């Protein structure tokens, strides 16, 4: 072989070795960065993370009362099925989520294995202090509303509200309707707003053809409830959360089976824009998963706008629960840190009186379907890159 051929082969071998080494270093760097964002090797990454329910519970939601009590809601599942024998229960915390009360039964159907109760969504009226909680039932007269006037200690007998919050045909022919899940909000106007969605079955094979996110609302502190607008533009918008900005505009973030989407309203939820992709947020797999959105601070009452989103960071499986942040009113999102490495699913965010952040979420902890509560600060979330400037605050709460 001629000398110049040998030199060419040698150079090619060196180049190939260099490329392989660079690729390995790049992958190692990506893993290192992901590990850093996740908080090292810890499975539970937040500085404070406790078990609220261990096993047999799903679909978490959380609200904070006027007295500062945290009330966490879930379905207590006697079976592993979404439509099995499920009860609606809650727990309370009066110390910011450090410890939790014994389980409080809100509603059950006497052990009937064919009746499912759940898909709840709660909201607190800041004027009256009443906690309103909607939930669904998988049989006749499926939509209910209950309330508590003592910070979640006791609950009134549920009222059937099917005709008030649904339209003709929404529940015929096997069609379904669910609330939230998670929590609703009270607007600056006083309006109580609850996200929900209804599902149209495909004739013949029983599959769900269309799923529509919408809202229900009350302008008289819960005495009466009406149907708001339905999101258009996408055929499968389902579980949602909503926030309000100081100018009165509403942002709805929805699960859309493979992609997070968002919609806007300028009339208090009576109408909604067509759903568009929420760029920068991931949705695991083709089926997707629930996620939560909360307004931490706004540019009018605080130093800047900050919106948080919690959801799975993995694109294939329900795992690696992460919190994202947006500084531009949800136009773009940046992943901050994971709060749970490995298996994790539904979650719900809440802002506490001291402006720390709480996240109630599903995970595996000695058995799947456990519910935990993580608490952290903006400083921890951003690793010190962003800090709250309390000198510019005009109020104690973000919402």
C-alpha cells in the first residue's frame, strides 16, 4: 500500500475515534445536566417531601383556605380501575404541609363496586370562605356538588347539578363528563371558575372520538352555576388548569393526548380561543397526562410575572415530574428542576402564604397510587438564579 493511503487511513481512524469520543462526552454531559436539574441521585428531590396517602389513592387536588389550611383531595380506590369502587376523600394540613390529618370521607356509595366517585375539582370563595367541590359519578345523575364551611372538616350532602352544568346530549349514548381535576380559581371579579371536560363516544366501537375542555362558573358565591365557553381547535382537549392575569385575561392549559395545549379568554371564560400548542412543555406518550398551572407572581403586584407548570418531563412514560417556569405570560417555558425522579403522574400546584410552592402529586412509594406533598421555594427551583423581591410586593398572595 502506498504511503499516502496509509496516512489517509490513519487520519480517518483518528477522526472516527474522535467522533465517538465526542459523542460519548456529549451524552455524558447531557446525563450530568439532567442529573443536576433533578437534584442529584435523590428520588424525591425537593427539600421537603412527605407522604400524604400511601397506596390506593389517585387524582390529587389541593386548595388553600382563607385561614391558611391546606385541603388535599383524592379518590380512594378500592380497586385499580378508573371506574371501579372509588370514594372521594380529603386530608387537612394546618402547618403548611408538614403534617396531615386523618382521612376525611366526603362521599361514597356504600361499598357499591359498580359506582365510581371522583374526578373532583375544588375552589375556595375568598369572601365567604366556603370550599366548593365538584365531582363526577359514573352512573345515573353523574354530576355532583358539595361544600364545606369549616375548612374541610365536614361536608354537606352532595347536590345533583347535572342539568345546571351540562348541555342536552352531553351525557347521552355513553358520553362522559369530568371536572378538573385539581383546583379552580376565583377571579378578581368574584366569579368562581371550574375547569371541566365532556367526551363524545364514537358510535360502533365505543371509543372516545371528541373530548372538549370547557368551564363552569358562579357569579353569586356558589348559589347557582352556569356553563362557560368550550375550547375549540383541537379534537381532544381534556384535563385542564386555569389562571387569571391582572388584566383579567384567562389562560387555560390542557392535556391533549400527546401534546400540551393552551387557550385564552378575555371575557371571564364565556368564550375561549382555539387551542394551540403550549411550546416548551412535554406530554408523555400518545395518551398524555394531567399537569398543573399556577400563577406565582404578576408584574402588577410583584416584581415580575412568573407562572409555574408541573408535569412529566419524559416524553414516553409518566415519570420524572418537573416544574417549568414562564416569565412572558406563558408564551415560552423553561424547565427548572425535577421534584420526583422516576415514576410520577398527576400533580396539582398551590402557592402558600409565605410564597413558597407546594405540589401534591402521584407516585410510587411502597406501592403505586401513593400521594406525596413536596414544598420548595423559587430560589430552590431556579438554583438561585431568580429571587423574590418582596420590597415590590403590594400583597401577600399571588392570586
